[in-house]
């Protein structure tokens, strides 16, 4: 994320907690976007498997027969639960893929500010479309396109708040990332409770409300965010050097193992919900807790474990036992694999017909979150 001191002029005169004031609307927008995003993730697979794909609902979805035919043309016939998992997989895959194009459009065509606004509007419309069976596929399309524009441009604006070499940038990014985890913690609690108490569409409605608040936050604070560079001032970059091409090659070499890691990690929002529904005892003091609440565990546990992991890395550095970045990621993947296998072994340990204790799932989330912190931050740094 390159910074440009000239673009930060006009923002350095105002401060919020020692940082440029523009960080407040950017971090606030990210918080509400994550509430919107994780609110959707917490419910989607369960909603598909327990309502939308069932007779009486699926016939109403415009374009669904053709959509299903395309999927099953690749996979073969799918059960309702398997089809729900496949639809979720396509949704989350495109959510992470479209920011490549959204970033290009923001950088080269319409500007980052306009791209963020467009993305927020599209996502808000997508959440509103989730209120009706007929517009489900349109809703997914709007959400995917909106995320591409918003995510591809929002975080890039954080770097523009700071002059080149400003040491506060790292702390500013930490604040920004904290909003990601906060949104990931809050959203499943609220959307899960709403959907269990009042119905699925109330849960999706809250996700839509979150995106509208995010858009309002961005618009109100837009004057504190640096303007985009005029299109004619975009600098042409020189050809890559040999060393830079080797770096690019190394990054491409990381894609296959990281892809496999994210396939496993993303199941927390997908088949893990179905597994929890069918096999985990979610009763707390006589009350049936929403299945979606399980997803809040990962975010809050990650925040709690950060000091432990950083302290461990510091101890390794001081004692001459520091691991290479590749070793850290390999260790994290091994931890993730071990605790995922424990999920599979739970039915053997407790019996195929028995409900798995909630404490087992909490412990499993601690292990998987510990592994996550050894993989994802290191990969992002690369």
C-alpha cells in the first residue's frame, strides 16, 4: 500500500486520537461493512438448507432452475444441503475475487471514493433483495459486485491519510483491522438471534441496515478522506527488475497452499454451521443458543490470542529460536489441520448419536484461531 505525502495534504492538520481524522470514517465504514458481511455469512448456508431450497420456496427464485443446472452440470446431482454448500462456496469465492476488478476500476476509471460509494449502494440493494425469495440470485450478484467495488478501494485509502514514512501508519492499520474483528464478533450474535426469534429475513435485514450505516458513515466523513489523484497524474511504473520478478514468482508459489488453507478456514461459515446444528449441544442453561453464535467465537478468540502469539514470537527472537515466515505458516496450517481432524473425531469420541458438548467446540475454536494467527498475518505481510 503505497503512500503519497502530496495526497495526504489537507488531512494532516486534523487529528483523532493522534491519527488523521479520515481514519475514523474509514474504520467506521469497515466496521459496518463487516457487520453486513459476517451477518450474511452467519446465516446463508443454514437459510438455504432450512428454507429457500425447500419445496414451496425454491420454485419462486427467478432463474434458479438454470442456475442449478449449471452447478450440477459440474458436480452431478446434489442434495439440498450439498447444494446449499456449493452456492455458499460460489458466493464467498466471488466475494474475494471481484475486488481485483473493483480496485482496477477505482484506480483507473471512476476513482476510489466513487467506487466505495457505488459498492456500498450495491451491497445495500443486495441485502434488501434478500427479503424476497424471487430476487435471491439478484441479491447475491449485487452483494458480490458491491463487495468488489467497496473492498477493492476502502483499505487503500487508509495509506493515503499518512505522509510517506509516517510511523503511525502501522498503528492506523491495526485500528482498522480491529474493526474487522469487531464486526465479525458482533454480526453473528445479532443476526443469529434475530433469525432464530423473528425469522431469517429479520437477520438479513439487520445486515442491510449495517451496510446503510456504513454508507452514511463514509459519506459524512468523506471530506476528511484525501481526494483521488486526477487520472492524468497516475504515474506509469517502470518494468519490474529481476529481483522483483522473483518476488512475484514467490507470491504466486504461495497461492496453492494458501488456497487450500482458505478452503478449510471458510468452512467455518459453511458446512460447519450444518455440522453444529446436527451434532453440537447448543443449549446454555436451558436455552437453545443460535447456531450462528459459534461464528462469533473465532473473531473474539483471535483478538484475545494476539498478545500471546506476539509474545511467543518475541521470545523466540530473543532466544535465537525465531522461525522463518514459511515455517510459521507451515506450523499454523498443521495446527489448523489437527483441530479440524478433532472435529471429525468428535462423533467417534462422544458417540455417533450423542450431542457434542459446546465446550469441545470452544476449545476447537481456540486451536483453529491460534493456527490462523500463524498463517494469515504472515501471508498478508508477504
